[in-house]
C-alpha cells in the first residue's frame, strides 16, 4: 500500500513480501551480499524519501511546489538523471 493514511484497498501479507523478495533475488535485483545499506538509508531519509524497487524503478513521496515537508520537483532532477531514469 502507499504511505497515505487512507484505508488500504488491497491486502499484503508477509508471505506476499517473502515471495517478492524471492522473485527479486531470482531476477538478480537483490543480493544481500552486495546490498548497500548506507545508500538505502541515504535515499530513504525524510528529505529524499526514495525507495529503489527495481534497477530502473524508484518510488518516492512525490514532489510539490507548495512547500511543506515535501521537496520541490527540482530537488529530484539530478538524482533521476544520475540513476538513468
């Protein structure tokens, strides 16, 4: 589900998460031996709030030009260009 406070419109179980992890290992998208925890924590900090889902798919809270606690769209341009997205 997404990070909003609204009611979830689908169920996600621990088994679903384990199957997703297994599939990502089969696809070569995740390797516990090479996982970069520092990079993960850097992306996931509250200012960035980015999670890499696949080699070319990232999820993030989303930019806003309205201020508040979301970064403006310009904040993400360099990151996405460097990531090849």
